[in-house]
C-alpha cells in the first residue's frame, strides 16, 4: 500500500500534501525508508508517538525512491503522444509556383 502512495506521489505535481491520518502514516514510512523528502508533523504526545497530525507534505522523491519505482516499471514507458498523431498542417507544392522556370534557370545572362 505504501508503494501505491509512492506511485501516486510520483504522478503528482510536487510538493503534494496529505491530510488523512493513514496517508500521513504512510508518508512517515516512506520518509523513514529514505524514499521521499517530506515534512511530517511530530506527534503531539511524543511518549506514545500518537496524536492528531494535521498534514504531511512531500517535497521530493529521492534517488532511492526512483530506483524503487523503476523496480515496478513506473512510470510505464509508452510512445510519445505526438508520434501517433497525423500532421495537422500539410503543404502542397504546385508545379512552377513561385519558383524560376526551368528555361530561365538554364539560360545565363552574359556578363
């Protein structure tokens, strides 16, 4: 489940903020594993490591996190979208349009 959150983070625009307690706990796990750089609130009761946390903000994915994503083939490699499109603008060249005629280019002017 934590790897799913890492994939979600990788597909999001950073920084990304999480507000649900389950997501904040998963961000803590990802940060402890060294997969992300994140700002995670400290628990309000440090002895029991519990208490309400308002939000966790992921600032970046570390190199180790990118290596873990690569193990899962994320992001999937797919062909660029522009290669599958047909060209929108086409130019048709008309014969003898705007260029010198063959006769004019074969004759040279005396100097």
